[in-house]
């Protein structure tokens, strides 16, 4: 299961299972990816349960 994160600067794809990992990205720097990853980690349970519906 994965999610796409879109921002004005670019996009990123994160795998949620088995662990959160960055699949690919474009237009984003590592400095901008870190807060996005932390947000995904914080909300993993919600995202996983919502995406299963």
C-alpha cells in the first residue's frame, strides 16, 4: 500500500507497508522530504485504515 504526497514543489510516493519508505520523488529536496516523511509516519495508522475502505 502506498500514498502520493503532492506539494507545489513536487511529488513523493511513500510505501506504508511493511515499513514506511520513500519509493520515488521529483521536484523536492531532502530538506522538504524529511517533514513529509515525519507527517506520514505520524499518521500511518489513519492513512492505512482510510486507504483500506
